C-alpha cells in the first residue's frame, strides 16, 4: 500500500483522497470523463442530424458499451495476470486513439453513421480494458476499509462531471461546432495517460507461475458462479442496465421529437441527470445507514421507472429535467451498491475477473437494452418504448423480493500465508493429478454442525480450484469422515492454498474445533499413477479366439 498523508480532519467519505496515487488518478479520470461526456453529446447529436434512423441513434450507446460485453472477461483475466497499471495504460491509449481519429475525421469532413459507431466501439474497447484494471487496483492502492468510500467517490466524481459535461458539450456544440467538441475530448484523454505513467503502487506478487489465459478465465467464471453474493449482484445489475439504459439511449429522440429542442436542451437534461446522481452519491453513506442495500436498489428501479413515465407524458423541459434528476439518483445508488458488493466479496487474486464479468454482463445488458428500446421506438413509437421500459423497471424492482442483495460483508479477504508441506518425492510443477484427503474424527453430537461447516468448506475449496470434491463416512468407524478432492497438478494445489483467504481458513478452524480430542484433522497428499503401459513399451498382445 502507498503511504497515506496525514489529514486527521478529513471526513471518512473523503478518506481515499488522502492517498496521493488514488487522488492523482481519480482527478485525471474526472478530467477525462468531462471530455468523454462532451464527446458523447456531440456524437449523439451528430448521429441524430446525419441519420434518419431512430435505431442508429440508439445504437450509439450500444457501440460504446458492447465491447465491455465481449472483452471485459478477457480484460479481467489480463488484469489479474499482468500489471494492472500496464493494462490501464493500454486502455487509455485506445480511448485517446479513438477520440483523435474522430476529431480528424470530422475536421476532414469524412463522417458517416458507421464510422461514428466504429470509433465509438474502439473507445469502448479501451474502457473495457481500463475499467476492470482500475477498479481492481483500488484494493491495491487503498486499505480495505476505504474501498466503499473510494467506489462512491469514483461514482460521485463522475456524476459531478456529468452535471457539467453535457451542458458544456451542448454549449460547445451550439457555438463552436462538433470539431471543437471532439478536439477537446482528444486533449482530455491525454491527462489520465500522464497520471498513470507518473503513478506507481505496490502489488503483492504471487510466487507461482502465471496461469494460462483460458485457465484464468475459467477459474474466474467458476469463482463467480459459486459465490452467491456476487451472482445476485450481477443478475440485479444486468436487469437494471437492460431496462434503465432506455433513458439515456432515447433521450436524444425525446429532445428532438417531444421537446422540440436542440443540443443545449439535450445538455441541460443530461446535466439534470448528473445533478441527481451527484446528490444521491453524496448522501449514499447516510442512505445505507437508514435502510438496507437491497431496499435502496429496489427504490432506485422505481425511481427510474418514474422517470420513463414522466418523459413519455411531458412536453416540458423543466419536468423532463426533474425526471432525469430522479433517474440519476437511482442510477448512482444501483451501480455504487452492486459494484461495492462485488469488490468486497472478491479476494485480491480474482477481483479483476469478478469485476470484469460484472461489467461484461451489465454492459451487455445495456447494449441489448439500447437496441431493444431503439427498435421499439422506430417500429412502434417513442411513447411505447418509454412506457415499456417503465414497466420493465417495475418488474426489476419486484425481482428484489426473489433475489435480495446481501449486506456487504466485512470479512477479511486478504491472502493467508501458506507454507507447502515437505514431500518424500521430488515433484515437478506439472506433476499430477494430486489427491488431497483430510480425515476428521467427529462425535455424534457434532455431526449436524460438522455437515453445516462442510457445506461451506465445499464452496470455499471449489471456488479456489478444488475438483471432484466429496465427503465420505467410514462404515466401520462411524466417527471417521474423509474429505477428498483433486487438483490437476502440484502447481494447482499450491495455487489453491495461496488463494484461500483468512476468512476461508476460519472454516477449517471451526471444523478442527469439532474434532474428538485436541489432535488436528489428518491431511494426506498423494499423486495418481496410471497402470497403463508407458508409450513405446513392449506389451504382449492378447490372442483373439473366435467363437464357433
């Protein structure tokens, strides 16, 4: 961790800003976000003026979010396997390249709807690389207790900029034209590049060799699938994104067709959205103290549904701005809550991958939602699209009863120091498969509690890499229980134990306390050996005898 400056008077909500590395990158990210929002206003309005297709206008949102669906899981595995700082630099380079190319194409007068979508897709690829690495790096840069405040600051900072950027984008677009807006965005993209280049932070390195990308992706997906807290947060966020993206995807059409406004009105409405998000972000810690996170996310869906209905029914800019502010509040409450839930439920070894899966599915939901609501607006009507999105958001709110988001767990997700046992054989890193057996002696009165702990033990070991996990009870000695699982290689066994957190190890301690006497459970390691003949060896053929 980086040395933190001493500012005892700083409130807890601003505590992450005491860290110079976090503060530098966070500040640079806000400047870059300002340029991105100015560019987004220009892109959406430019598309609305050069294309008569409502679907093409809505696909602007899809083009920038779809790469996260395709690339985030790979980017998360890269962030966990390589330098997260290097991955962030690569992502920002792609974003800067896309913005520069867009500014040049507008300056040269070579603009088409498909070129706009293509360059938006390229910028989305940059975000898909950067976002998992940056969010995963928060836990490397800061102490664990500061992560919720840091995630909130990142969301609040973006939404402060959101309250300024769209209005600024509308003014620049109206007074100076799209070329100035795109040139401004290209310059701001250089700021985070400089900040990341100047910043360095320590990351705990693994003594084990790097995993193959396919294995890393598989392990991340397995961990996410087994972790119920992460799984529920992802499902809720994906459904919310699928429905709520209608607000931003259809807003240019609302301004053009329903409010009869121009780029300044569009910027003002987006500023209203950002203002609501900013107010909710500032009050987020207070809201979490007075009600549960699950209820907050449910109310956020209702707030966005209210916005959709108001936009469908009003022709007033003032009412639309208020509706957007309500939606902005619901937007930041949902994304902050689900993001922190995933972060705190993930150990450091896999946090990049869990966040990337979270981003892939949520951005995929938003991309699909942009296409769905744009298609409804084009083939039916804008009013139908907004009312349908409102109904969908109310259904998402009802899902909270079936899939409640659990409270953030303050468990210790730090790695446990593991020392490999001494072996009688000289194993190679790829030797295997390795069979692990743990024998427990459990009295009859502790069996129910033992089985309860074993259910948790199976989940812990399986998501860390255990294969073929089983539990057996001896038929001749009823107190003897044997836990058995496998790993493909000796390196995989070492990696499994390095992945176990302090909280995971507590499960083993509870099991040891249930044993008869003071002796710990007995661990035995063995390697499977095949009885098949080695390749190239001479095997006596078995004669074939035909039956009469």
